[in-house]
C-alpha cells in the first residue's frame, strides 16, 4: 500500500538567518521517531527528493525531516559567518538542534547523511548519542582526512579573491543559485573549507561513537578512485564505524550520489535500520 505524505514547510529564524525545512509525517510507519537528512556540501535537500523512486521509498519507513543549511537551497545566508567564524560541524549542529526543538521534531532520530554531511551527522551522533538510534552514511567523507594537493590548488585563485570580501559580498557574488560547472567555489564551500580543520578538531574532541546503535556505511567505487583526498577513501571511512554488531561498511558500484544512482539499494539499508530502531526504541 503506498504511503502518501505532504510536506509541512517551515522557515525558521536561527541566529539571524532563515532556515528552510520540510517535515513529512508518516503516521502509519512502524518507526515512530524521525529520520533526519544531512545534505552534502553545496547541495540542497533536493538531493534526497530528486530521485522519485528513492523519495517514495523512504516515505515508507518513518517521519522525514529535511532542511537546507544556511546559504543553501531556500535558506538565507548567515552573514555572521566570516574568516574568523567559518562554517564548522559545531556551528551547523548548534543550529540544527534548535531547529528540531522549535519545530517540535520528535526523537529518537535515524540520521541519514551524504558526503560532507557525514561530518555533521557524525558530530551530532557523538554529541547527542541519547537522541540517536541508528545512522546511514551515504558515501561519507572520512572523520579525519586531508585534501589532496591537487584539490587545494584548484581553488587558490578563488580563495585569494574571496578572502578580500565580506561574507555579505561573497554570498551575493558566489551564491548557491549562481554555482555552475565553471564556478564550483560557492561562498558556502569557501567558508566550509576555511572551517575544515576546526571541524576535524571538533569531531575528535567529542566522546567516541556510542555502540548502542548501528551504523551502515555505503561506499562508492567512484569515490574510491576519484576522491580529492590523501589515502584510501573506503579504508578511511571505516573510522566512522562503532562496535555495534549490526554496523557495517560495504562497497557499491555507483557514483557519489548513490541515493540517485542506486535508490532501491540505499532505501533497503534505511529499511533495515528502521526495523532495528523500531525494536530498540
């Protein structure tokens, strides 16, 4: 039987910027908590809704909460962001936890993340373990890694330009909506890169990942060859795993956006976690 859900769309003010979120209540689902989605870098929540097969499938497994981080999608920029106050996992999650409370998004939570969103989800799970019952990481960045020299050099010219701007100027000239194949350095990606080292430190300072809940990691063959980092993408991703007997990492013959390339496979993993989470919650 198909599950029909209509989005409750909200625009919530957090720290001077407006965060766009969508909540899909699924009253008939067995898991009664909420599945929270963390987008990858420079992407909106549409990365979860773009593939209709995936979107319709995930609606069967629980209430869904999706949102756009500041400056992405339909969320306004946070102009308090600066070179001295860049985007970090701590900053992102301080906004998220308030966003969840203000919109009365009920726990426990299944966290679903993609790519750099894994940093934010991993931080959240280590800081608020009592709110989390499982994690699905779709090709997450490793918890501790270094960008390749080639990747850093690609953006040297853009960085030199953007360092001379205020965040208001940067978000106007290099907004999410104006990004293109020729201009991949958005203001969001710039300030995220500036906060990268701090994010690594912030994640490391949190308690070790709890083994009370399972973690499933889907690792793409594409990124194992193309990842802009030093070292093995798949091997480094394993550092996110805990000691839960249901925690696994497996490789997928797919591009980086597996929820788009292999929607049924990724939804199956969410289904597994929803069943385990229903039994444990």
